[in-house]
C-alpha cells in the first residue's frame, strides 16, 4: 500500500513547526530564567538585610549592575528568537516549496519542488531519528533541528490514520511520539 502526501511549506506551516520544535528549548530557557530570578531575588534580599543592619548601602553597584544585565539578557533572549524565527519562516515560504511524499513499507520518496529548484530523494526509515505530531502535521526528524513536515490535510492517497499505522510498523517505538 502506498500513502501519498503533498505538503506546501507555507509561512503558517513553517511557523507551526518552529513553535512545536522550540517548545523544548523554551522550557529549558524558562528553567534557566527561573533559577536566575531566584538567585537575583536572593541577592537583593541579602542586600536589603545587610542594609537594614547598616553593613552596606541599599542596592549597591553590584546588585544594580546584575539587575540591569539580567533585564537586558531577558529581553534579548525572549525577543530575538521570535523575530529571527518569523524572518526565517517568511524567507523560506517565499520560495514556494512543495513536498510530495510517497510512503511504502520499505521506505519513502520525497520530491521537493520550489522556485530555487527540484530535489528528489529515496530514503529508508532508519534515517528518521524522531517522529512527533501537532494538530496539523507530522514531523519526521532527520536531524535534531531538521524535520520533514507531512501535513495531515495533504494526503492524496491513504489517510492520516493509515499513515499513523504505517509509522507504528516501520519506526522504532522509542522514536515515535504520536497519538
């Protein structure tokens, strides 16, 4: 049985992938910010206590410098990735890439057409290192930051459930993270 899918890499499709992929990174950054915030609050509390007993001035230069550095770093780390991600997705969507997939029990074929050229490849399923899914797509990771996007509404032969069943038979269950 062949399962065929056509997925257009539009801005929305690429943004959804990036949001899905960046969730893990965002969690790690959030934990780092939480720890840094707790450390800064502890330092400020210590400063207030030392000030109360007359040992040091309120918010001496080191604490103010640390707070300014933390605020600057926070703004940079929270805003820069979002701006960069949007710019990247707009640029990628502008080349009008369309991926045509043919999935079989033995492997899959990917024919990519875009404004910059055409690429065709045949692959075995062992190139896939991880499979996840969102509300609208399956993500077949071929590297930690790179995935083939298979839109759920793009099946031209077979269905989303047929594809899910195929994945369960050809992908190592440790790599499979789908419903």
